[in-house]
C-alpha cells in the first residue's frame, strides 16, 4: 500500500474511536483489508485470563462460547505464549508460532474457530495499560493464503494507532454509559434548566421542554431563559445572577395570562456558584 492508502486507514481508525458504533465498522474495514473471514479485538483484565471484553465481526451468539470457555484455550492471548513470540515482534501468525500440525489439531481450532471458517490467524499484541492486555486478530479460512510480509508490515504500522484508538473508544464507552445514567436521573426531576453563568441554556429535561408552551410565562430567546411578560425580565436576570457568599437561593414567580397560573422558579447555584440550576 502507498502512504496515502495507509494514511486513509489510520484516519478511519481514529474516526471509529469517536463514534458509538465505530469499532464494529472498523472491524469490517480491517476484515476486508486483510482478506479475512472474521476479525476481532479482545481485552483481558487481571493476571488471570477472565472476563474478556471482545468486539468481533462474529455475531454475539457465536461469540458467547468464546467469552464463556474458549478464550481459556486461545493461544494468542497476550501472556499465554509471549515467550514464543520473537523479541521486538508484536505481530505474528499463530500457525507459525505453534506449528501448523499443532495448531490445526488443537481443540480451540477444531471445536470453535473451524465452525466459523477461521483457521489462519494474524495477531497483533496491543498495550492496554494497567492490568489490561489486548490483541487484534484477523482470521482467514483454512483454504486461504498465508499472510504476506507486506500484510504483516501493514498491521505492524497500524498497531500503535489501533492501540491508542482502542483506549479512546473504551473511555468514551464508559463516558456514554455514565451520561445515560445522568440523563435518566435528570428526566426524573421537575422541569429543570441547566444554565451557564451568563444565563445561556446548556441543557433542559423533558418536563422543561413541555413547560415552554405558548401560554408559559417562560421561554428561551437567543439561547437564554426569558420571561414572556417584559416587566419580569429584570427580576429573572437578578435571580440568575451569581449569589453573594452566604446568600440564600433565589425564588420568584413569573406572571402569565389571566387564564394561566404564574410560574414559580427556584434557582440553585451549582459548581461553586458558577452555574445556576433553575427548577
């Protein structure tokens, strides 16, 4: 591959790290690039091999036996056969590592991999950091060609980028999970607006969205909370101003049409008083 093609692959690797489903799409790209039947990433925690985090072009049902049992037999797991891997080499063929006869006749190959046309694995060890170890593996069917030196060199070039992108992807996955928990809790509150120090709306929950009807005494104008009844704007601006030390949270009632009740607002400073929270 020329430099432009390699650069395009590296760009795809980092793009995938920032997309929620990007890692699955990246595996399909790598499977095509290495003419493989399947491609997978796996991360193992702790000194003992257990609880693997795995993303694969295999479907979840097919992958389950690996997560439950067959990962214990996987000779490519980092650490399991590290002494056999040539020094300074992080990319290798498992067939070359163990010998073709031993590999083809192994339980892992015959009882698991062979069922999915996965016989010729090319492996890259990745540094996950801490107590985690990881690898990427591309599998070709038994009838496929052995990996060329150019393909091995390509994976060696991509490996540090795959490693860095994998860390980013896993950290963002954790962040998205925490954000989902926050969003669920946020929506259980009363109508709530999160504002910055200038009164601009950063976020609002579903009840707050419902509150902003045509008959509501409150609206959002140019990104800021605004009273529909102009004389109330000065009171609202004062309530949203950062409070002096020891000053109690502000409360005010915004007026509305005769047929609609007024709206009571409670303003609670958070983050050291820099951001009001309007309930």
